[in-house]
C-alpha cells in the first residue's frame, strides 16, 4: 500500500521491551502468503527494507502480508489481532476493487480502505488496512484478545493486490516490527514478532501450464493455470509468478513431457519489480501433443544460487 508523505517519523529506539506481536493473518507464511513490502528505512528519497533489500518503497509505513492471487482472497482469509487491545477505530464500507489512478480523489484520506485500529499499552497502536467490505467484525470500544478475528483480507483503499497492510506506531511514530531498536545494520534486529519471522527477499507465488501465454490479469486472479490441456492445444506454455524481483534475477522454466525434454528457457529480470511473471514453452507443430503427463519446473536464482523452486504438472489425454 502506498502513502504519499513528505517524511516518515520513526519512533526512537525502544528502551523497554517492545509490544509482542503475533502473525496478523490466518495463513502459512512462505506457503499461502508472503511479505510483499516492509517499512521504508531510507530517510531520503530512496527506499530499502530493514535488511537493506528492495522490498519497500519511498514512504511505506508498514508491513504488507500479501496473498498470491485474488482467488485466495475470494475464498476468505481472516485478519487476526496481532496483540490484545481496545478497538479505537473502524471503517467497513469501502468497495473492494483494484485501485486505478483516476480513483485517487475518492481514496484521498482513506488510503487504508476498510480497517481497524487497536490501542495497546505503553502508547502502542496497530492499524489493519485493506480489509474486505463488510467483513470487519468488531466495533469501536471492543476489547479483543491476541488472535481474535477482526475481519478478512480484501481489496479496499489504495491497493492493487490483495493484502493486509499492518502499521505499528508508538505515540504516533512509526515502529518497524522487524527491527524495533532501529539498528540500521542491514541484518536481523530485535523483532517484535513472537516467534520471529523469516526474511524472504524474493519468492514464487504461483506456477502452472496454459495453452498460450496467459494474460497478467488471469495470473493475478489465479485462473491462468490448467491441469489438463487438449491434444490439439496451440501451445504448451509454463508460467511462473514471482515477487521481489531484482535486476539480474533469473527465472528458469523447464518442461519435460512423456517423451523427454520439451523446452527450457532462462529469463533474466532487468529491473526491480514488486510482482512479475514470465512464460516459456513450445508451439504445436505436429497434429497433436503426445499423450501423458507434462512436468514443469520453475526455479528462481539470485546471485548464482537457487532461492525458490516449484514443480507443477498437466495431463494431455
């Protein structure tokens, strides 16, 4: 989620034990959800996350827990209270839709979309943004416990992918829950998360087969992949959908069919990309594809090492 700010005020290093936070989304981090963006720790016009990675942008004030596809959001993913507290604010009536530039006026001052603010001890607050319209279950003044359901991930406010934006503040100033002491050492700091959450600079969101290069909208929706293709499909295409792309990253797409290798291609990322997809395959040149199972392997490489891999399959009768 993007906010337009002149500057970000970060809280001073915490002298006492910080607020203890639990995962605020009912998902398996690294499997059914991932962290798309972290707090921007660059005090200037640039941006970097607490690990000096690329998963942030100028002015970003929170942590984005993202779903891979819109299909996951539509199935329903609960937003949970990261710590016990009292509900200090609620919004629940904004529509769910992908933000477009011409909608800036209607979201001004409401970039968070539907959400909840919880007040905790010692001046701490947590704010939960982009929740589904009508999904918020709590009201101002309610007392909630750690892990209580607040609502569900949606697509409200200023957002172009389904996620929960969680902001942590103390006395109004931004706190980075991955480095509460503000060490700026480009390494793991003292996390507020219990247990600590791993840092993943990039990863695979989805992969699958299609009869042609799919539209990006279909990839985002989670409807592009097909588990069965017709014998006369015009093409046999493997795609990979990833996050956190950095210049020089490589996505390797390999297809092996019932009669052996079908195709193999290395696609290099030329610029930083929050989300991207690549596709590779082969056109039909015979009367039909050989019957059987086709296995696709998508591999992400960074600096010469494998950082993620996913295997998928499709059948042709």
